[in-house]
C-alpha cells in the first residue's frame, strides 16, 4: 500500500468521530427538549448545562477534524 493511500484511509477513519459528535448533539438536545416539555419551570435552570454539553461535544468534533487534517497535510 502506498503511503498516500494510507494517509487518506487514516484521515477518513479519523473523520468517523464527527459522526459520533452528530449523534451526541442529537441526544443532548432531544433530552433537553423532552425534559423541558415535561417540566417547563426547570428548563431555565438546565440551559447552562445544555450549552456546556454542546460546547464540549462540539470541541470533540473539531478535535476529530483537526486530527484528520493533520494526517492529510503533515509531513
């Protein structure tokens, strides 16, 4: 196998983490929405945790993209 092909395969595998991030974000927002509809008075107190969970999950997706780009364009 050529080194260039191995780099492409590795970058593709590293991008699978972004699919996991999409699933995670869907779970975070669907759980928040379900909880907010069941108890609307507690929704405001949980909004900060929603944003924190979104930020951490999105950071993992950006990290996955960074690793893929490093595999493609680093030496």
